[in-house]
C-alpha cells in the first residue's frame, strides 16, 4: 500500500485519545507525501513507519523529522516536536490542498496543530493555522463530539441505529457524547475501543449512560437503555447547552425520549422536554382566566357530572381511567379535563403533606376557582378533586403521568400548572420545604431543572 493511502487508513481507524508516530519532510514536492502516520498501538516498534518511509524518494539534502502525536477531545491531530520548523503546518496544508481531490481522506488533517516541546518535556508553544483550514471540509475523528454530530445527522433521515455513550462530565469535565453506527460495528468491538478511550479521559463516570440511539417516527430520537436513566435529562440538557451553537443538529434532542428496558422487556418511555426557557416570563393568571374557562367549558357536561358522582360517592373511583377513556386523547377536551383534574387533585394532595390543611391552602383553592370563573358545577367538581387528592385515592404519580402524557406538547398548560402549584405552596413569602421537595419531583417528571423551578419561585416572590 502506498504511504498516503496507508496514512489515510490509519486516520480512519484512530480514535480520540489515540497516539501515533509520524514522519514528515516539509520541503518535498507536493506529489510526494509530506507526512506519514502509523498507529502507536499497531506499530509500537515503528517497523511499519520505517517501511513506508523507504517507499518515499526523499533527496539526501531534504531535512526530515520524526516524532509522535495524539488526538485531542475535539478530534484534532497534535504533533509534538522540539525541532520541527515553523513552516511545517503550512507545508502539510499545501500538500493536502494539492492532493485532496485524489485523496479525500486527507481532510482528516484539517486544523492539525504543532506543540513545541522544551528540554524538560514541557510544551513551550502551540502552533496552528486554523484560518487556512476553513476551506477544507473536515472529516471528524471517531470518538469526538464532531463525529457524534456527524452520525446524528445520518440518523435523522434513516432507520439506522447507533451505539451511544454520553455523560455530563466527560473529558476535560465537559459534556460528551460518542456515537457509532451499529452497521459499522456489529460486534461492538470498535465501540468498546471508543468507550475505553473516553473513560480514560473521564474523571467521574457516575453521570454517564450507555445504550442504543435510534430515530423512530413519530417519536423522534429514542435512547434505548437497560438502566434506570436517572441522569438522562441532565446529560441531554448539558449537551444541548454546550454544543448547540456549533452543532445545531443536537437541538433535535429536545424532542427525544428515553425508552427503558429490562432483560429485553419494555418498561416505559419518558419524553425529554426542557421547559426552562418557558419559565422566564411571569404568568398572569387573570389574563389567562377567560381562555382557560373557555377551554374547560369544552368538557362535556355529562363527564363533569359523572366525575362529581364518582368523587362524592365512590372513594375507590379511578379518576385516571375515567380521564383517559371518556375523553379522546390529544384533543382540546382531553387537555382541559387533564389540566382541571390534575390541578385540583395535586393541590389537595400537596395541602396535606404537613399533616393538616391550613386556611391559606383552602383560600388558594377558592382563589383559583374565582380566577378561572368556575360555575357551580365546576366548583363542586374542584372541591371533590381537592378532597380526593388529600386522601390520595388515586396515586398522585399516576395523575401527573397521565396529565403530562396528554399535555406534554402544550408548554403553556404545563407552565400554568406548575405556577399554580407553587402559588398554593407559597406561605409567608417562602415555599414550604415539604411542598418544595414534592414540586421538584413533579418538575423533574416534566423535564424541568431545579434552577427553572427556582425561577418560578423568584417570579412569585417579585
């Protein structure tokens, strides 16, 4: 194999964190390879490198240099040398430009850096010519975030699957994600190499996840895992916040979902919705009163009467089944019923967290009735729901889960719900401690960060 082809093949197999040997002759004619690379792991004694060098006709008067290099977390090649000339990078750039059409893989060299090494092994200077490489479409090195974004783009319009590993605190304590298409790695051996490289550069692996990523319509991106996925939303949020300016494609993960499996059996599916951006503006309940009243009035009168009857006469009634079976899902009626039931039921449940219901909490419930301009029928139903919530007749988690399932795409309704609950728990200009823990649990199930919930508190306080 020719030296240039061998170098490209080596670059295709290298991962972030790998080391390599290099030989370079900056003054060679551009028809000859000005740099040759072999893998440190595959060529420990540099025998392959010497064989490739022997194939290059370098005149005796041309100065050559040898050394080692590595690949940083962004997928950039770094050369180390104490004697390499200043024009080395320019020479490599010129050679790549002249041969790129014949050897597209030379684009791996884009943004290559030179680290000058002092007598004690310390780096004394870093040289790069990034501005020149802008004209070359870079090929991302496997294991870099840039490579993961390239794979993510491929998954958008295909039914392919990719192995993933991601963490909110990876190499250099930055969010990190690694992706490798399954079709390129059926045995997962190459992914194991990627993973081992990433783990070597990661101090804390507790906040990490491993699994399969797939684009499934109409769900969008789905992360399939065998774990609990406790930190999934935090990891996705940190990835989006860190990399979206450079890689807009990662913004599509806002619509992603987590599918949890156990021994091949489906357990559940959790959507990721970042509501933090939707909690920045104060919610004016009085302004929303008429529109919410109109929405609630879409609920069939028969449904309301049935709910009241069940709430007052059958304390074992499953409001959850009624909510999802009587009203067709994904309709305005379903949203209205879900919001109405969840608001007053959770309000009642939260009121008894400290062992008793105080006048303040009852007054807040009455205030909400007035602000929503509820009729006598609606008032009776809201009282019934409040009472059922105090006794937790139906598991409050089921009520929240179904409410979110129906309204998860209506951020205004979700924001309104949280704002109302925080108002109820607001006593003497402070959020009740037990209620705060309870609300944090609900906010987390909505994909809302702790900081965003604190932002709602701040809005109410001001």
